[in-house]
């Protein structure tokens, strides 16, 4: 017994728990034919289990995840006593990629022959997109409808910064590389307008067509609903947007019960003993050198979470050394960041991928550096509304010359070396410095193109044509060979298990490097500077800051 593999031992213990749980389902008790499941929050892809020693301490229960919901729905689908489920949508915080994943989960119940009802007091386009997967949609008479369509807004601040004496100097490779434009322009460039218009059109086609499929109407009908500006439940029912106008107590069948009342009757499937497993490694936030960290508040272009290359590399090496791991799912939800850090992660994916297949799954965005890191994956999976691509490079620095003069500040620098003051905030780039930086980021761009061409088996000319900093929706990326299939974390896990020859029920584990996330506080500028410093010193950034919600 002492030589038993820890993973196998853990599986045996879990199966003992499952066997006990399944035995309890045979005890007498009324099995409710209808269950009510609340859906609220943001539904991250995987359940995050915080360590007791992690800072800051978090005593709240873990947020509901796609991982947990898939497991629950599969058990519900196998329950012979269950007629249907009422999903109560309440305060959901969904981007369209997450809504797509939840929509697929709801479909599993319908495919299992169960009735599904989506009930909400408020509908925006994201929650209605999700609800369209249900057999029926219901809302009270006073329900609020906010199905106004899609929009993107960019706040330009060049002139506002100028009033403070601050200017930004940006150099970019790629006509479509618009990240940072808000600091150097006062309006969209023609290239940015073109790509954002195309992105919105793709999102509209995807979301409205899937709503049309769920409601069994035409795309034009759904477009008409959106453009009509429906505000009342009665009108929504008349048009076919919803099926019933009812308050919650009127909607519930007499035998409906909370989820907790039915969970003890659900039979769980035992895990295959001796089966190898799939590791899940998550990269979320802006990509930086060093360790993963969090900042106390979101910053422009940077956000509040940093995915450190050192932390991600450690996670890959843990999965590589784990004898029970046969495949890896690499989940990426990032608009990019440091070119250096992105390349280090790219290299690790390539190195480990030779030994164990790596399947990349994109979140709501996997663009620029977020795309770079996963180009060596065996398969790439994205939601139809994932924002990806943005194969381009930029560098930005803020010039405080006028700010210093305006407030009576006089910096004085001593230096040795021709380019020692390259990133000094005292003056903009000189023509000679601009030439140097353009040459450097041109090399980074070419390396980016080569990486994509090798990983995606495309010519460099084709990648360059798709690149130039242009963003693509997941649907458009599939058509252009930048990804392999449309799906979510569940389909990525299925693909990884198939590539490794594993059982469909093979276990999955979340890899966490043995390094905590640090949470600097605004009262501790030294710690905050340490968290942001590596990124602020970067000479080349692979960034995209486009999200549609």
C-alpha cells in the first residue's frame, strides 16, 4: 500500500465517498420531479480553491464555476425521477464567451430529455443569450428588458492628459494595433474603426443566430426584437421573446424543490481507477515577467491581475513531472502584455507539449501576447465571441516634460551611453531613438509571425496578412486557421482526454504553482512598484484591450 501512487490512492478514496453517496440515494424519501437552480455571479471556467495561507484571506465559499455546473448537470441528466429544472437567473455577470459556455451546459439537460425553464426578473442581451437555450423562458409582468444590441466605446484622453502636461509617445508595428491609441489620439483611426465594426458584426451574427436557433425563429426576427426596443414582459410574450408572464410562485410546479432537496438523490459516476488525468493550467490577466500578482485597483491597459511567466512556467513543470498527468489544458483569458514573458511561456508550451499534448482553451479574450503563448498547442479551442488575434507589437512611454514645467519640477539626469535616456519621461523619443525602437519591435513582430506560422502551419505571408495587429472574433479566427474549433473549457477537456487516449470520465486537476498571489495595497507603494515594475520597464508589448460585453 505504501507504494501506491498518490493519485490512484486519491481516486480510490473519492470512489469510496461516491459509493457511500450513491448508497444513500436508495434511502426512502420523496424525489422532487422539478428542481430550482439559481445562476448568479460570473461563472469562472474552473473552481478556484484558495489556500488557507493565501493573502488576503477569503472565508467566502468559492464562486460557482462552469466546472461545477457541468458536473451537476450531468448527474441531473441521469436522474430518472427528474422531469425538469428551473434556472433562476439573478445578477449574472457574463461576457458572451461565458454565456456561450453556460448555454452549452443547459443544452446538456435538454439532450438528456429534461425540460428546462429560464426565469429572470431582468434580461440583458448576455443573460437572454443564455436563456435562449432553455425549453421555455418566463418573466414576471414587471420584468426589465434591456435587449439593446451591442456597442463598443473607447474613451480618448490625449487632450485631457495634455491639460495636465502629460503626453504619450507610441510606436507600433501593425496598422490595426490600436492598444494605447486612447493616449495619443482623440478619435478612432480608420483601421481601428474597420476592425471594431467587423468584430461587432461578427458578434451580432453569432449571438443573434444562436438566439434564433434556440427560439426557433429567423435571424431577422431576433434583429427586429432588438431594434424594436422591447421594455415590457407582455410585449415580449406577444412577440415570442418569452413564453410565459408569471411571478415565481405562479411558475413553480407544486412539486418543485430547491436544488439542495434533490442533491442527495443524485447518483455520481465512479472515477476510473488507475486512469491518468488531465492538468488544467490557467493564465488570466496581463502577462508579465516574474510571479503572478494582483494590484489593488484596475489600471488602464493593465487591469488588476498579472499572470507572471515564472508562475506559469512552474505550473507547466509541475504538470510535466507529475507521472499521472497525461495531457494539459491551457486556459488563457488575457489581452497580452510583455513580449519577453509571452515568449518564455510559448517556449514552455512547446517543450512540454512534445511529452504531453497541450490543448489551449481561450476565454473571453486571448489576443496579442494571449494568442502568442498558445500557438504551440496541439489544438486551440475558442468561443465564437472570443476576441483573439492582434498579432502586432507596440511600445508606449509617457512624457512628463510639460508636467514638470507646469508644477515647477526640474529633473536633472546624468547618463553614460547613447541610449541611456531612451525611456526617460523627461522628453519624447528622438528620431534616432524611434529608429532604434522601430527596429527592435520589428524583430519582435517578425518573431511573433514565425511562431504563429510554425504553430498553425501557415505561411509567414499568410500570418502577416492576418496580423498587423488586427483582432478577430473566434468565429472569424476559425475561418482563417488561427484556431481549430469552437467550444469551451468542457470541450477542451474532452479534446485533451481524446488526444491522450483517456477515458471520458478521467479525472482533472487544477495546477497551482507553489507561490501565492500578492495583493499590494495603495498604502505600500514599494510593493505596488515591485508588482508593476517589470511591465513598466518593458520595451515591447503584445497588448490588446478590446472586450465586448
